[in-house]
């Protein structure tokens, strides 16, 4: 089913006039309005973070209230105008960018905290609140957000929920399917579904909110989020471990889990290429030559616990036992000594995404596969590109791997001089078939967007896809909500 075969209406001047009549001044950006918004003001809404996807939206709306979102959507349903909900536009699969000239509804102006209960830690916020601003909001109350990711300065909580983003804290705090307690959603006919409950327990039939978590804006526009924020750890520290061989990652993970147990809060992996790109592009401070010598890859371990002395003792004991083992799994470990070093070590891992985008154009494959196969997949992809004659400064500059070991999630990145059809054809379906051969997932955490609609079948059965389509048709019979995203 290609939703774009439907008879959609393009936004026209008369529609813009209507939007102007229901929204505050400055909430309508349109090249069709009498004031004629210049194209360069619309460009940021038509281009994604990687500069890979480009849309042709003529009109962007920035409502301030749920009622305004509802009025916009009701009108679009009546006139069959397709809508792309947009949060911070940091998505990596082309979900937030129009495929053609769909109307963009940006949540950026819905950015107020509605309530926070310091006893339960339950935060209720508008969907357009930026993740970092929520982190800052709850910090004085000694709470943290249950989710953290490199895009925290721009991504919005609504976008996080819409993508079911994973990130750097999933190992400790689990997925948003657990920490989101309630949602307010404007459905594709304009109805407001108020499920903004703040109850920890609520077994009253179907849990509808779960459907919108990870739906990538295809079932409705999330306008409010109720989320459980955990107490801030009393002490956090981190260490980067340099490993001589990738094969040591798995036994290391087992050892670290056993020895650190309840204080382990992150176990993140970067290969040597990812490390070198991070350093080259100024993400965190380089380790010394001595620390890096002979390292094939690195692991960042973070601890978060209740008492600093206790946690530091555990971490020091771990390092000592790792270094003094008969066959050491690590070459060395660099322990952070102060908050600046803590951030700098994290930057080496978190900054890889930014570094890759500074180095070139990224083909990103965010996959779940058995941990033992992380390196094989990176190597097999590199060899495949080599066999096609595509490795080199003017084609594919680097093939690298990094990711969330604790979640079995590898980020396979191909960094190229430019996006070309030749590289694209060499990578797909090659990578997806490789993932399928491990019975893996073609999207561990970034979603499907427009990038992977054709690859969904590698990870979902025909029956599952058929039911997803039925759910989509039930909620959105006119197919106006983010058409051709997630489902073809
Ligand atoms: P957008 O990019 O604007 O939108 C993403 C999708 O959600 C689109 O389909 C859009 O239509 C839909 N959407 C957005 N807001 C709403 C809403 N209110 N209602 C309904 N639908 C909506 N992702 C991870 O999972 N883990 C990571 O560790 C991670 N790290 C990243 C690091 C960097 C540097 C960057 C650039 C990206 C990273 N991402 C990561 C990807 C991205 O940040 C996440 O997917 C994020 O959750 C997207 O939020 P956003 O507000 O930018 O959404
Ligand atoms: C990460 O883990 O760094 C993010 O998912 C972003 C990326 O894949 O580059
Ligand atoms: Zn990630």
C-alpha cells in the first residue's frame, strides 16, 4: 500500500489563511502567505540533521496549545492535508522530514513543564520540551531524566517518545515503554486522547499509550508526556578501558557485570576508528599514546551509586583484578578523577555521531545483533565495500562500529565523501541481509522513518506488518499522519 497514491491536498493559500486565523502571530511560516516566509527560513524544517533527506514543505505551523494542535489536525483531516509532526529534528532515519510538500507541525512552541512531583518523581511536560531543559528542571530536585542521548540539547521529549529512543541510560533505567506513565495525543481526526495519567499502576484494559511510543508520528501527535524520573545517583564515575581484541568485549562485559553489579550504569563500546574520529574532531580529550597503543577497541564503563567511597573502591578493585589477571582482558584503564574528566571520557563515546558527520556523509545502520557478532558485521561490511572498489578518500572513507553493548545494539556507520547511489546500492540490501542472517533487528533504537520502510520485512513477519497496517488504518483512515513513514 503506497499511501502517497491517495488523493492528498497540497497546502494552498486559503488553508494558510485558516491556520493564521486560529494561531498566534509568528506561529505560521509559509511561502504561500502574503508575508511570504523566505525559503531559507523553511529550510531547517525541510532538512534533517544529517543533511540526507530533503522535503518541500511550503508551510510550517508552530502551535502553542493542545487545542491549537487539535484544530489544525481536524482541519487537515477534513481537507486531506498530510502532516509531518516534527520535534527537535534530530532523528536519524528521515522520519521528521516531509517526503513531498506535507504540512509540518512543529512542537517547538509547546515547551512548558506542566507539573513535577518531587516525592514520586513524576514529571508532566509539553511534548516540545527539550530533553536537556527537562534534565535541568528536575536536577535541583535531585532527579534525572530516565533517558540521555547525544542529541539532548535539541531533541524533544515528544520526539523521544515518538521514536522510543534508547540512548545511554537504557541499561540502567529501561526503555520508555516502562518509564512513560501517560500521554496526551491528538489523534488523526483531531480528537484529543487524554491518557496523561500519573499513576504507577493502572491495569484498566488496553494500554493505548504504548501504541504511540515508537509510532514515529504515524498514529497521532503527542502533545504531553507524563514520565517517571529516577532520583539522581549520589555518585557517578567512569573509566575507559582499552582492549587489545574485540573478542575480549564479551568476557569483559560478564566480568564487569558480576563485579560492579548494582552500580553498573553504562557499558558502551567504540572501535578504534570511532575513537580516532572522535579525537580528530575534538570530542573529548585524547588518551595518551601509551594508553591507546595496541588497542583494537574501547569500552566506557559508568557507575552510579549511593556512596562515592564504596563505588570507587569497587571500580578500583575491578581495574586491579582486570590488570593483574593471568590473561588480562584489557591493556589499560583511564579512570576519571573529576567532573571535567568524567565529561571528557563520555564525550569520546557520545561525540562519535558528531565526529562522523564532520568527517563526511554518514550511512547509519542501527542494528540489534548478538554481541559476539559486532566486529564480524563491521568487518564483513568493510570487506564487501572493498570488493566493490568503494574504499578510499573519494568514496567510503571509514567503516566503523560503536554502540550500546549492554543492549546488544551496534551502530554500524559508513562514512563517505558524499551520498551516492553507488554506495547506497552496495550497502542495501547487503547490510539488511547480514542482519537477517543473525536474526537481528534492522532498527534497534532509531526507528524506521522513511529510510527503512522497505527493510521492515527483514525484522517483522508478514503477519506483524499486516496488523500494523490494520492499526494504522483504524487510527488514520485517511492516511494523513506522517504518510509513508514506518509503513510503505
Ligand atoms: P524528530 O527528529 O523531530 O522526529 C523523529 C520522529 O518522531 C519523526 O517521525 C517525527 O514525525 C516524530 N515526532 C517528533 N515529535 C513528535 C510528536 N510530538 N508527536 C508525534 N510524533 C513526533 N536515538 C537513540 O535512540 N539513541 C541515541 O543514543 C541517539 N543519539 C543521538 C545522537 C545524536 C548526536 C543525534 C543527532 C541523534 C541521536 N539519536 C539517538 C536519534 C534522535 O535524537 C532520537 O530519535 C530522538 O528521540 C528524536 O527526537 P526529536 O525531537 O529530534 O524528533
Ligand atoms: C549513539 O548511540 O551515539 C546514537 O544512537 C547516535 C548514532 O547512532 O550515531
Ligand atoms: Zn545509540
